[in-house]
C-alpha cells in the first residue's frame, strides 16, 4: 500500500472518530462505529492506532496541526506582534465556525475525557503556546507589549479568551456568527497587552 493510501485511510479514520466522538461522546463512541463511518474494517483501525485513547489523542493532534499550519502560513506575512495576535484569534475562531462538529469535539468532548488523556492534550498544546510565546517576547522586546506580566500567563489569557467564546458558542444554538465576535475578542486582548 502506498504512503498516500495509508495517509488517506488514516485521515478517514480520524474524520470518522471526530464525527462519532462529537455526536456520542468519548466513552459512548465505539471503534466499530468509527470503522463503519470510515469505511474500513475494525481491525484496520488498530493498524494505525493503538486503541481508542490513541485515536482520540491523534485526532486532536491532527486538528490542532491543521489550525496551527493555517496560522503559521498567515503569520509569514506579518511582522507586527499585534497583527500576529489578531491572526491567531481570527484563524482559530474562523476554523471553529467553519467546522462546528470539530468545535464540539474540541470544546466539549475532549474535556470529558480521562485525566491521562487531558495530560497528553496539554502536552500537544505546547506548540500553540510556543507560537504565542515567541510573538509576545518579540512584542515585549520591541516595547509594544507590557513586560510586567509573565508571558505564560498572557499566553494562557489569550488562548483562554478565545477558547471561552468558542465554548459559549458551541453550547448556544449557534444562531449568531462566531466570526462577528473576532473584533471584540481582539480588542479585549489588545487592551490587556499594550504597554
């Protein structure tokens, strides 16, 4: 089997896992149902993933990589730290609005998983915080961002603000557009960051 076919099959399994877990929750989701939606034999899933926990973690990693790759591409065009922060807020928010099933998977279902899963997710999130940290350090070095607050706290504040708005949207009836909130989210973050 070619690497492309392997990648394609693995991607279908991940998409199916996100769908099933989003609809049923992690504990009620079954490998049998995931395999059926992915169009593969149940045993095929174990060729790519050790178990359901591994599938969940890798699904999260896949989604986060998709978001971060889009953010990284957009960041290449900017040098101003505030513009870069706006890109992070915008791309993260738009991705969730365009993918409500993934938003439900990330915002609701992952948080109901076991402690060991949440710890692994925390480790994966380090790449998101690394991007934020580099932007914030640059802004502090340039005298644009306040230096009297720990960078990690500021990074958590930025992510937490975006995360909370998305979670509220997922829990609502989703009649309002998440993208309409981007400017207000950015203004709140900007007011906290300016030196």
